[in-house]
C-alpha cells in the first residue's frame, strides 16, 4: 500500500510503501520503480520534499521524523513522544515543521532542534494540518 507521495526532481516521485517503512523512487516517464530508502519504522504516513530532492518523513511506530537525502541516506531528526507522526506541514516562516500525532492527538512544532507541543486536541488522531500566516 502506498501511504504517501512527494515530488522529486527529474520527473520522479517518492512513494512510501506499507508495510515495512520503505521509500521507492517512481519514474513518471516510464513507471520504473527503484528502492530509495528503508527506515526503522512500521509506517511512513507523510512525505515532503525540497527542490534538491531531500525528503522529510513523518513516521509511526515509533513516532519519528526522518530526513532522507537524494541517495537514500536517512537521518533521524526527532522523536515525537507518540506512537505515530501522522502528518506534517511547513510553517509560514519556512523553518518550523508542524506535526500531527496519534493516539495522543498532539499538534507539535519542530524548529530543527527541538519538538514542542502547540496543542493537545480532543480527537486523538491528528491526520491533517494547514499552516496559516
């Protein structure tokens, strides 16, 4: 099952595959699929990409954020103190990443160094965030 997609440079997409925390690169020209990365998680719930092809992944079990370079090397950015990082959205400042979690239902801010709780919501699963100025 594909759980997340993100555009990559050069007519390609990154696709997160469940089960197993795998990310593959899919050519949009010929449909060729090649392995990109394998993360030590059960789920990759959301992907975002930069213009240079660097990916950020919101993951579950454990709830973590990872950065993946264009060659597939992964670096853990942060733990989210919940089982799942379900969604993420870049903030208007371009530096803060907002993350929704489950089953605690938190909205977190990651500034590149530390994670802080912005809100604890009653629904215990935050699966979408929209950043507003």
